[in-house]
C-alpha cells in the first residue's frame, strides 16, 4: 500500500461508515435494545400481577406468629374426610415456618363438589391482608383419608389446577399445587411421628420411616373451559406451548415479506416510470388498482395456504400423541384443544386478513414515496407495530393484561392473528369474531383511501410533497450527500 493509497483510506473508511450509519440502521438497534432491556420487567409485571410477599402476624393470623405469604399461598381447601388429621392439616397450614414457600392460606369454597368449587374460586379475591390475590388451585381431602394413613398406606389428595390462560402466569400456577402438597407432607410427618414414635423406637422399619417422611401424593386434575379431567395442568400447558411456539414467528415473517414485496413493487414502478406510462393508456385507473389489490390478495391466499399446509405437516411430524400418556389426546379434545379443520380454517382466515392489512398499509406507503431507500425508512414503523404484539404474544396471554393495554394492543390489527390459537383454545369466540370484523374494517378503510389517491393526481405528487415537507430526499441518511474529496 503506497502513501497515496494510505492517504485515501481514512476518507474511504469515513465514507463507508457514513453509508452504514443511517436512521434505518440505528433506530432498529435502539428499539431492539430497549425492547429486550425492559421486556422481562414488563412481562413479569403484567403476567405475575400482585404477587409480592407480605408479612402477617398478630391479630391477622394469631398472636406470637409472624409469617410470610404470597399469592401462591392462597389455595382452595375442601375437607371431605372430616377427620382429626384433615382438620389438623387445615388448622395448621398457615403456620408452616419451615416451609420454604411460606404459610398456606386455605380458603373454603362455597360449593359441594370440586367443579363447583373451581367455578367459585375463579371469582374469588383474597383481600384480608391489604392485597388482591386470586388462586387457581384447589386441594380436596378425600373420604377415608385418615383411615388410610393410620393403616400405613400411601394416600392421595386430589389437586385441581385451573388454567385460565396460556401465558407465563398460568404456566407457573402449578407451583401452588406442589407447595401445598409438600406442606401437607411436612405437617403429617410431624404428626405421624408423634403418634408412632414409641413404635419407631422399638422397631426402626426403614420402609415405614420413608412412608412417614412423605405419606401423601397428589392426584392431579385440570379445570379448563368449565370441564375437569384427570391430567396434570403442566402437561396441558407444555402441549399448547409446543404447538403454538412456531406460530407467531411464521406469522411475523409472512406479513413482513408480503408487505415489503408489494410496497417495493409499487415504488419500482414509480421509479422506472412504468406506473406513469400505464396511467396514460386507455386503461381505467380503477382497473389497474383492482389488479394490484386482487393480485396482492391472491398472493396473501397462497402465502396463508402454504403456511397452513406446512404448519400442519410440522405438527403431524412431531409424532402425534406418541410422547404423551394414553388417552391424552382425547382429554385435549374434551377441553377443545385440537388442531382440527375448523381451527386451521380460523387461523388461516386471520392470517389472510393480517396479510391483507399489511398489504393495504404497504400500498399506501408505496404511493407516498419515490425511491427504495425511502421505502425502507417508511416501512420501519410498520415493522415495530407488528413486532410489539409478536414479542408479547410469545410470552404473555394478552387477555390477562390490564384493560388499557389490551385496548391498545388489539387496536393493532395484526394482534388478532398472533392470539388466534390461544383464543381458540380458551373458546374466546367473541374476540375471534371481533378480530376478523375489525381486520375487515381496517382493510376496507385503507383500500378506500388508496382508491381515492389512485384516482387523483396525488398518486404522482404525494411523494414530492413528502420530500418537500421533510426537506430531504430520503429520511435514511444523516447530513449531506455522501461524497468525499
């Protein structure tokens, strides 16, 4: 490298850096940084709700007692045995100082059967300690509980877990069930040891010692969509998560690819004067616009159909029910969790409508600008608008968020497609129907606006007007044109 070449290198480097340092490259980096920097805290606050631990003592739970409680401490409690041991459990769950999860606060539902109790608990709010806590867990002590334990038999308690949504909060709801089962074992170990300590001193039967350490096991039940099945709630949540993880990712890329292609097509036609030439032919402008709209719609149909077929094949290739217990798929069907023809039709329809929404927006953007570089900058807000519900839907059930957040998110037409599967599984058909109607209205309004622009001279003057207002030919570049001496 000679001296002359070396002297030019800093200028070349500066020029390349100026080419790279643009609004289009900086803003996405800043937004992604802020999104992921605060996403964890946002998801935690929205999904966990009022779960902070509180200290209670004195008149609240008894003199001389100071315990820590949290939302996972609240459980429904039904005693069908009415024995000394079952009453002992209920009366002492609140005072488990050695329990790592703190005390357990049993709530007696006003119902005579577990399903009725779960329905009652769905509306129950615990506010005795200045908090607003709910519970999704019910523990039922069955008849013959004490008799079975005193006979030295491992004994079950029925644990019911309600699935109210498919977000992170519900995935963690099983913690209450495991905590209360562990707490019951801790209480019974102490009581059984007290009752039989003389026998143990004479004959240390290792099997009996093991029984005393953990005499109770949980028999899992799940309550969902008003029905109860003998299945672990975590298994249901795991299945739904495995089936819907790919869905938001695929939807995001389908919408982004289709919108960028249509907008790019319009801008290219304006740049190479093809569109202007087309407008001078005897063809009606409405015919040209309708051709673009219908071709874009056809493109959206092909994209949606391709995705649905591929996604169904992906689901089938996972092995069906091979990795789940016998009868698990029948349980899912009873809950309404199934990817049948109707489910694929709904998801496909909402995907098609979302693509149409994106195409309508991109068509308007294409009419407002003059070159490809400017196109990327104007598409950037659309990318961020799609990304917000996309990211949140992967971690949180949007229907569990505060009402203001729900209104803002569902005002974004793409949100309804990201939540289509979970709304189907939750049998939230009203929201699905509203989403489709809203997407249709959104498309109709934007296409009406596009027709007005296309039938006027603004089709060719709007881009120049945008340049004049901004004062730059492209919003992508900082500073003056990128030349160097």
